[in-house]
């Protein structure tokens, strides 16, 4: 089944909601970065939240998420945009621990809680929008919830989950975000709060085969839900050899000549997708001429 995201309203427009199946996205991230189980869960939750936050943007608008909790996983970086594209990586992909007291992957221990979650939005304006909050749990769903409430002043709830197979491949991944619009009735809030207490973990719902629409039906009730849009989502990186070549040109001819003399070649590495691009001596000579 392909990954996709839905945008919806509930309770006659009182609630704005997003839900996504992101299993293939997270599996692609795991494969590219060779993440171990706990690192996969942390990165997977982050890119799942990231692709939903990107869906809140328009067209070429984009955002970057940085999570720095002081844990052994290091930083988590995620880029996403309004077209359903997302990419991400962790500083230390080879992190895994025994299950926590709840029998789940110990994401909190991997991420840490002594740090921040930062979101930078590029809305095509002169200045970027930037918001930063302290991490409140390290489990990430709660941290993204706190970000929306504290930084954007939008009462929200974020659920993200990842199930990892024994061979480190991804069994299921997905998430939801819903936000209360101004003037939401107390009765509506009470109904949603009661449902959140009983709904199974989001990753289990994905594993059971529920679609993003059905996940939102579980949250709000089918009769209360109005799906507005369905969009494909995918792991996508915009790096290329040409882009890295342009970066090398910007170093200047003297720096490129130094590369040629010392190594006779160059290798560029994209952190986001783990692709490597090789530049031969001849290619570097061409770039040096461009730099002049």
C-alpha cells in the first residue's frame, strides 16, 4: 500500500485534522541510513510529524525541524514541504536499547529530554518564521503537541508511531495531528478527550490496515468527519551532483586546485539521503575553470 495523507475537518469545522500512513517513507529512511531499531522509531516519528506539518504549507513553502535532546542519537533533522515530500536523518543511526517499562522502544532514552525542538518555516518571504520549545518528554508526539500549543498558540494533539520488525525493516508507521479552531465547543473537546483515552496506538491502527481516513474516523466518528483532500507523500531529497558541483565552484579555484593536488578527486555526501557523489580529477578541472 502506498503512503498518503488526508486533510479533513470534523465537528462542522471546529476541528482541523491530518492523518498519514508513512510506512514506506520510514522504511526508505531506515534503508538509506541503516538505522537501528530505536533510532528508526525516533527518526520515523519525526519524519511522520514533519510530512504532516509540511502538508499545512502551500506549494513551494517548506520547513525544517531540528530536535536536539542531548541523547545518544544526537540531532534529528527533517525537511518537508507543501508537496508531500520529506527527508531526514539522525546524527547517530546505530542506537538501540532494550524496551522501556511499557514494553516499547525507548525513544525517550535515545532522544534525550535536555534540549529543544526547533521549527523553521520558509514561506517565500524575506524573513523565515522560527519557533523553538524545550523538549517535554523525548517521546516526540508530546513534544510536537507542546510546540503547536506553545509556539503557534494552536490547541493541538499529535500522535506518531512506528513499529519495527526484528530485521530492522519497518512494519508500520503513521500519525495524526488535529487542531481546535477558535470557538470550539466544550462538548466537542470533551468527546475528543474521551476518545483519545481509549484509541489504540497509531502504529497499531496502521498495522491493522486502517487507512488515514479510518484513523480519523476512529478519533472523531465517521458521521463527524469531512475529508477535504488526499495527497501522496514520499521520501524525497533534492540533492544532485549538479548541486554539489555548484557548491564546489563556490569554494573558488584555489581551493579546487588544492583538492586536485592532494587527492586527485572529491567526494560529496548528502546527510539527508546518504547519497555520495564522486568527482574525478577531470571533473574538478572543469569546475576549477568555472570558478575562474
